[in-house]
C-alpha cells in the first residue's frame, strides 16, 4: 500500500486537530477584577438581574456583584472559593462606588478579619481618677432555685366521675352475663 503526500497531510491534520482545539480552549481570555488588595480572575460575566452581575471562571461562580440601592453604582461584592463557599464580603459603606469595607470569612462563613475605614480597634488607657469614690460593696446575687414541674399521673376517672376500674369491671360482668344468656338460648333450642 502506497501512501501519498496528500493522505499523509490529511492524517496528520486529523490527529493534530484535537490537540489544537484543546490548546485554543485552554487559552480562553482571563480577566481580573480588582477589589482593594484582592484580585479575582474570571473568564465570563453575565447580568443575572438588574443590579446583579455574576463573574465565572471555568463555569464556576467566583464573584457576585450587586447594586443594592439601585443607584447605578456597585456596592456589594461577594467572592467565593473553589467549593462555592463565601470567603470574602466587600461593601461600599460611604456610597461612593468604591469598595472600602472588607470582611474575610472562614469555611463556615464566620468572620475572621474586618478591614473598614471606621472600624479602628485600639487599646484605650484612661488616666487615673483624681477623685476616686469609694466603691460600694457588691453582694453576690443569690440564684433562685429553678421551679421544677412534674407531670401528674393521668386521670383515672371518666367524665361521670367513676373510677376506670369500676367501668372495666362492670363491662366485664356485663359481657359474662351476656355470654351466659346467649349460651342458654342456643342450648334450649336443641
């Protein structure tokens, strides 16, 4: 069997085309969204509803952006990790459209760090009081005993105020009498 050059080129092209297709797919355009010191990479974005845009990377949501007060400026940004768990919440607290409050969350979405312009945590040391007042003696508060509720046994009387034992006894006697008379009727007929 003789292979000519055209057949060889066609076979080579067929074998190489899937590899070329994978190369072009893996080189999709990746963009970066900057939020303060945080950079978020994405390859697609779509507006879900008015004032809500979702950014995705490899078909997975990495960022949601909201205009919560509908003024045309984004004011809430939510970043998600690879497991689609919220790990960063960024907001615009002064309404200028710029991110200024950063709340970092752990995998259980508990706050681990807050960076905000108005949130300053400093140790405050007060000078000693020049005119100290004598402190009143604080007496410990006595704890009251907890009130314990117990359930009484269920009532043993019916609405006619008869003991249930009496009612059961009367019904049993009535059943025995009924069976006794019923048995006599059948024996008389024979």
